[in-house]
C-alpha cells in the first residue's frame, strides 16, 4: 500500500458536481493498493497516518499528531500511485491491485479508519471521476509505503 499524505486546512472530494466528502483541519491522504495488502498492512498505514507528528505545537515545532490536534481525515483512492513511469511515456499500472480486489481493500481501509479515535473521517469514491480540492498547509506532503521502499 502506498499513500501520499498532505496536511490541510480544508479538503473535499466532488463526484458529478456533488461534494461527497469534506474535512477541515487535518490530513487528506491518497491511497494506492497492492493485491497482497492485508489487515496488518492497513493497520500499519492508518496508524502511521494518524500518529505522524506533523502538526505544530505551541513552540511552532511539528510535534503533534492528527489525534493530538483533534484533526479530521479524508481518504481518497488513487490507483495511479502504483503507476510505473520507468519505461516509455505511458505509465503502466500492472503492479497495483486489480480493481475488484482494490475496491474491497479500500472499503475495509475506510471502515478501519472510522473505528479509530478520529474526530471525522470522510472518503472519496472508488472508481469514480473525482475532483479533489485542498489547501495544503505548510505545505506538508509525505510519502508512505508499506513495503518501506521510501
């Protein structure tokens, strides 16, 4: 599983002109899935996202987590995180999970996130043409890979 995490002051996902998920201060995270991802993978990734100390404390140091600041979480599926651009000009997506597998993984990931002590969890929609809007705070943008490739 891969994630692109962005600290935001606000973020939203719109599908067919309708806002289906939105948050205020918190984290917007794009998730890409592998066919080999498991419950343990999901737990690792969610714990990493909600416990990373990327919010400022009273001294201006990034020393607080999403849970510490009572922040909100927006989870958006993004299969292109496994796009392979090493050859040619058209990315290949064969290393990511097949859509039927990825859909189940994304649903379960969202369920697990909603079980966590987070003020609000909003989501995008799997296999939808989503318009994602956000105000990146900082900017703070991090990459997380469950296989620890980076």
